[in-house]
C-alpha cells in the first residue's frame, strides 16, 4: 500500500539529536559516559522545580490549564508586556513549527535564515513548501546581517536570527538587529531566537531582544526553559510576539500543548535565581577551560556566548567525534551541523570537562 503523502515530506529528514547516554552504553558497553552533546544544564533542574513537579504529580489526572494563565502572567511580568503578547509551547521547537504554519505557505512565501543555524527553522519552511533563502555566515562564523538584509524580498515572511546562534554560539549586536528590522518588507516577521539568552546576557555587546518587543515592531523573541533553566526533558518554550500573531498561534496550537507538570516546574524555576546564577558561573568557567585546552594544542575556538563551544580542528571532525565516543565522551560532529571541521562540545560540570580535556588530548595526540 502506498499513501499519497504531501510531496514536501519526502524532502525532510527526521531531527538528529545528540546520542543518548543509554544508547552509547548499549552499543559500546562502557561504564563511564559523559554527554556533552545537547546543550543541557549539567547541574540538573532547579530544586524548586523538582519540588513543584513532585507536588503536581498528584494532579496528573487533570487536564492542564489550556491558557497557562499563571506561567504566562509570570512571563509577561518578566518581559514587561501584557499577557496577550505571550505564547508558550512544548519547547520553543513547537513555537518554531507554529510560526511556520502561521506565516509560510507555498513557494510564493520565503523564509530567510543564516547558514549554518538551528535546523528546525528550515524544517518549518520545508513543511510549508516555502522558498528557503540561506545566507552563509561570515568567515568568523557570525550572521552576515548586511547580506541577510540584501536577501530580503517582498515575499519574505519570516526571518530567523538565533542570538546566540546554534551551532556557532556567535552573537549579533543591537545595531545589526536594527539594520535588519529597518530593511524588513511589509508583513514580514523577524524572530530573535534567544534560547541561550541567560548565558550571553553578561556580555556588553549582547542585546536583550525583549527591548525590541516593547513597541509594535514586527519582532518576536523566543526563549526556552530547556537550556539555562535545566528543564529540557519537560519541554517548555515561550515567546513574545505581536498580539495578532499570538492570536493566530492560539487558533492553530494544540489546546493543551504545555502539560501541567511542565507549567508548574517552569513557574518554580523562574523564581530560582540562585540556580540560574550557579549555572551561568559553571558555564563561564567551562567555556574558559575549552579555550585553554584548544590553545594548548594549537587550535582555535569560535567566540561562543552560549553553553557550548566549537573547536576548529582544521580537518574533518567526524573521526575525532567517533574516537571520543569510543572513549565514552559524546560530543557533536560538525559534519551533521554544517561545519565539518568543527567539533561542538556542550559545557558540562568541572568534572565532566576534565574528562573531556583528558580524552580530547589523548585522541588529538593519537591522530
Ligand atoms: C535548543 C534550541 C531550541 C529548542 O529548545 P526547546 O525549547 O528545547 O525546543 C531553540 N532554538 C535554538 C537555537 C536552540 O539551540
């Protein structure tokens, strides 16, 4: 039997995540496995979030609040906007999917993205059968905002800037964002995906996207609880968008898209500034460690403001990724991320980073 599937599905690929620890354990029979592949919080969730989860577990028989009232109210307060400007999703991945559904349909609509950037943007464009315009990053792996502005057309409906970018960790400045906003054609939305905001916000040249959503610019900011807040397994993302777009997403979204436990845990995590502070500190130290490691073996690292770093190996990263994997260290090979000579390593605990440094040195010396 062969079904008449939508033709654009054939051109799409399933998402390829970092290798799960259990899979590596099964395949290689290793005891010690360190996963530095998915930009997860190495400290785990906030204890306040865990307590909220435990309390909410006994209410798992009830449908969640479809309006996510308490969570949206807290986020609106934090963002300095009214609650009708807030949308929440089953991870920001789900919101990316909805933005594509809301704004893209057919080849007369265009999606503009950097290359390489987060792969889910292109997936939403492929599903919509829209044109996807990809603008290569600059030689120092930053979004080429000037070239992106020049690539806008009257048909461009959606533009993504991941700030910091994934997989590079590089940032764009406020001046660059302003340039792009000024160049947007009528009806086009700029999305600032700030999944790594909390790690970057200490940098003087890093802008807060929420400053741009206070007025009525066609700008949407996406944030997530998956990275600094340590709740990747619960899937909670949020965004601030023009009210008519939030209204559109409310019409198309799954009614209970953020589950009850996730809503409660996210709300509790928001109030744990100590956990966030620790997270950002451990990350800054870990990033500095990757720089010294790379320097000590004569390699360079892309200037990342996120919770991962890309080491330029100057040769294909895949064999290095494989060799590290055999030694129980899971990283990401740049070959699946559109930068084949780079190895992307997520920042772990100090102990995990010591294992990484030792194993990386051993692998590098054996090449
Ligand atoms: C991790 C990541 C996301 C997805 O986060 P979820 O909220 O877990 O879906 C979105 N954008 C970028 C750039 C990311 O790296």
